[in-house]
C-alpha cells in the first residue's frame, strides 16, 4: 500500500511521517472542540455487584482524566482509578473506580466540568483488560467543497487501514514535547529541565510565558510541578522529579521510539499487514516491539535493523535506553500493532456539517483517522 509523506512539521517532530491520503485538508473539527469531539469508553463490567470498590460512570468536559480522578478522590476520600486517559479538550464518558468505597457513597456527583453516577459495587477495581475500546462521535466543519467528499475520504482511509502511530495526545495536549524532553534526559539532567520549562505552549498567555522564562522567581508567578524544579536547574536531582512526571516522560519516550520504528518500516516499503522477520503475528495486524526504558532489547531479524535505524534517527543507541538516568521511570517493553482499522464507521452530512462515528481498540487514537482529512491544524 502506497502511503504519502506528511508535510506537517509536528508530524515530523513526533516521527509520524506517513499518512494514507495525499492532498490538502478538507475539514476541521467544529468549534468549540469540547462539544464536537465525544468519546465513550467501552468496557466489560464485573458480574458481582457487591464489594469494597465503587464503579462510577464519569462524564467530563474540559478536564483531563487525571484532574477528574483527583477531584473525585478529594471528594470521596479514597483513591480513584481509571482504565484509560481521555482527551481534556473533549466531552468524554469513562469508568472511574473508587477503592475503598466510602460508606454512604453518593449516587450522583456534580462538580465543575464533571458529572458522575454510581453504577455498581465490585470486589475490586477492574484491570485494563476490562477496557474494550473507545467509541467516537465527531463533528467536522468542511473547508469549502462538497462535504460528501469528506465521508468518502474517511471511508477510504479506514478501509485501507492506518499506521498505528502514537498520536499527538500521547506527547502532551498543549505542548507535545514530553518525548523530546525524555530524549534530552538521556543526555543530561539539566537539558531535560530546559526542555521541560523553556519552550512556549502555542496558546500560552504572555504572563505565563514570562514566568516560565524567569523560572517563576517573581511572587506574581504561580505554577505546578515546574516550580519545584526551577530554582536550581544545574543541580537537578532524581528526587526533584515528581513520580507522575517521570512516568509520563518514560511512556512518551517509548511512544516516540515506536513511531520512529514504524516510519522507518514504512520508508523501507514493508506492507502494514505483513510481519517482517523479528515481529510477531497479531490477530489482525503485525505486532512490532516497543522498547523498554531500563531493560535490554531482545529482538532480532529485520525488526532489529529497523529499530537500530529508528534509534539512530533520534540520536539514541541501545545502551542509552538500557541505562537511563534515575529520574526517568523504568518501563517494560511490550508489543503494539503497526496498523489499525476503525470499526463501525458511519458518516453523514447534516446541516452542512459532517458527523462521523467509529470505534477503536484500546490504545488507538481517533486523530489518526481525523488527520487524514483535517491535517494537524484542524484537529
């Protein structure tokens, strides 16, 4: 299958080099995005309806999953766990588990940007295997031309199958730089800090930008975990990095290496649906290695050569991944499909807008399909 090189600089930064469709954007996500991008988590619930855990169905808008879980934890006084991270700039519905469940847990919860309903109790919080996938409903605004063509192009791309890149959200919704901050960390701790602090968000307020550039030294500045790291960047210590920051950046590093692997695989002309030597055969698409952080690489064949080229593209080698600095969390290697086909795709035109619905397996991103007709700017 012939794929098209992406002309977008952000795609190149995140090693998402190829798309199915060639040509200019045809649409953009209708504004406001949080009302036009809807995600419904699909899962299997435990059969027993008694136990120490509470399962809440949570709808949120304008909040990240981490923020929503933290609010529920504070309200209920127990830890909130979730199966998957959902887009902050969308309306999303997902399962959140509270364990232990407090006595008299409320049936309904309404907070700013969040609504929750108690579904049932359970002996324990469900694991990630309970997550079956995500169902998306997205409204697109045509950029001139016939809206029917947007449906045609989406269906063509979905039928062909998409490269299963880790998409933009994996690297940060406001500033997709977590993967490159982790790359910097492999070279030097202070470079990690500057990557973390020094680059502006695209929509950052001037006041926030000034605080970032001056390392929050003014009393007028407030910030999050960056403030803990700012005073002495040259003396950055492992204990200075909050655990969730280390986890996010290690995961993003793995995702960036996988994207580079997949792009190198495609550059060499290998078919998305046939494994190369060293890969595994999956239920639908071949499974390619996602290297660990702090673990030895154990692959061979052509896959090992492709991975070597991918690492070199990023300025890495195997030893750098195997022996990361102590403030990057260790992450085990795993396998990921190199291709994905959206399921149950439906597309219609109504009142000049395009409404598209489809489902994806866990870990796959709706923006992989949307970018085929919107480009990055229209997401």
